[in-house]
């Protein structure tokens, strides 16, 4: 029986609360010009450090957009790129429905590797964000998972002991780091499993 006391529930954003699918953007680019999306994703994957550095706030939005527009031969403008790059999210309504229930008894935190474009054009519109006490975003704190520092930023925000945090993330590596620093954490594989994880800990 789990007798641990939890005070904060920490959610990852992408593929937990909001699944995303880059093929939506790539298909739209391919419609603009044959193979444009395919060329873009090849460039993106080959230069993935640009994505990580942008998430970490180490390169500016303008510099990132400029490099991405070069990758699509400047066939679209900056505004169109931002929209296509961000029109990849949908809400996982089942998981979202847990937020108001959890909010009654726990502090809620969002911990996300994300960037300013996805925030502004992609997910900032979601009403469920109001349930979070604070959002710890990689590009704001200049640290990305799996770096320990970004998890410690959550603790600074919560003012709680490590052991009082319960974390949900779809990436096993990020879950393992949370456990290593003293949090309890589970890998998100689906709503039913998450529900079981929460109930087994008497969180719900």
C-alpha cells in the first residue's frame, strides 16, 4: 500500500495533455510544393540541435524561423510557417478532464520542453491551462528535460519536498530522472493506465 503523501501533481504537456502529429504540417508543405515537407523534415531531423536549442531558449525565435524558412526555400512567409509548425496539436479530453478533479486537493504544475512558437500558435489557446498553478517551460527557464535543473525549477515553484511530487510523462527517460531526484513518476501510455496509477496511490 502506498502511504506516500502527495501535494503536487506535475504533468508533461505534449502527448499527455495534447497529442501532436508533425505529419499534418508536412502534408500541408507537400501541398504547397511537391516534396517540400519531405525536404523540410530531412533538414529538421539532421539539424535537431536547432530544435533543442530553440526549446532551451538559446536561439531566438527570429533566428529559428529564418533557418526554418531557408529549409523550405522561403516558399512561405514567417506567419505561415508559425501556423503550420504549430497546427499539430489536439487535446486529450480524457486526461484534461482529470485536471479539475485533481485541482481540488493538489497543486498542479506543467513541465514541458516547448518553444515560444508552439506556445503562441499551438497550445496557449487551451482553456485547461487555467488549472495549473504554474507552468515550467523549457524556453523560459533555459533548461530542458532530462536535465535535472528543470525539475528543480518545479520544486522552486511548488515550495515542496521532492517526495511530494507525482509526475506524468510519456517519455521513459524523463520519468526516470524524476524518480532519481526523489519524485514519484509514471510513464503515460494511455488514460486508463493513468487512472489506475492515480487510484493505486490514492491520488484520485
